[in-house]
C-alpha cells in the first residue's frame, strides 16, 4: 500500500477506538496488522496536503511554505484561539473562518497523560479526544465561537494545564480522574469570570476510550522519516495519532504529506 500520508481516521465502537491508515485516497484498517512486523518506508517525496505541490520540507502538519502563509487553517490563531481575528475583518479566508471558527465550540476536560482542559469545534466531538489519546473526556461548556472558547480556556488554564505529555500518554493508561468533580470545582472557582463569556454549561456524560495496544513501550523513542526513512518493526499498538512499535513510536499526523509505503515485513 502506497500513497500520500494523512492523519489516521478514528471511530468509536462502544468505547473501543478503531483506526484506519490513510494513504492517498485509500483507507486501510490497522487492526489486522497488530502484532505483525511492518515495513513502513518513506519514498522521499513530500506533497502539500492542501495544494498538492511537491515540497522539500513540510510545515504545519503537511503544508508547503506558501500555503502556511496563505491559509487561515495555518494561522497562529489556530493554536492560540484567543488570538482569533475574524471579527476584526482580517481573517485570511473569511469563508473558511465562517465555516470553522464562527461555529459553536466545546470546552472539555480530558485525561490523556493526566488532567487537562481543551477546546474543539462541537462537530469534532469525540474525534478530537481520540486523536489526543484521551482515556476519559467530559464536555463542560459550549460557547458561540472559537475566540470565546480560547478566552474561556485561558481562564481554566489558571488551575489546570492544556497540554498532553505525549511520552507519558504512550507509557500506559493514566490513573482515572473524577472529571465531574473537577468540573464542579472549576465552575465554582471561575463562576464570576466565566459569566462575562455567557457559556452554556454542559453536564456530560463522561466518555471513556480503550485503545488497541498489545504492549506499552518500555522506553518511548520517536521514529521520524527524516532520520529513519525505513521503519521495520513490530506494530504493538495505536493511541492518539501514534503508531506504537516494539522499538519506538511514530506520530502519523506530523508526517502528513509524506508519500509512504506500508507492507508486512
């Protein structure tokens, strides 16, 4: 199987996360490959995931450099939503902003490598949680747009982190967290500050996810096509956007745009 690599597709079947590897236009179920020795190789070609042009290096998860300067989806406000500038009339692509940023967003608590707060478009629930390798997730508030969600996330950030420790996440499932209790505590601490943003409270329920992992790596070593163009190793699990091999892990999303070949060794 060969083609341009994109982030893995996920679906939730009763709490069990299922993965498909996306190469070009084709999607390949990964469950049958668990436990097998895989040869995952880079052909040396990178194509921009947006315009399709060849590029020597990719930016922003698979884009060529001109696209990172042109596309709204590559703007700084995507990683810092509190900087969203659509309302000022300076969005790079107003139609894209209308379709993606001016939609309801959810603020959530998750347990991936420990407790964290995050935001996502409501349409991306629960995909966002599976992409982050969340063991538990709980939507706690709904707001009108991306800018508001970023401001609310900053308020929660005074008491809880907003990052996933990917190495810790890949060492095993985290200890359970009572997300409903944490939600209530944070609501109490931030009630006055949150009122200004007119959020809609959400009551849950808590979602739990189980990932297809046969064994956890003793040491989390990262594979990269730039340093290791041919990865030949046994596939022992998948979590978040990571392939877990016996000897290391690979972030598939960070290799988007790379033309790769997947085969059993």
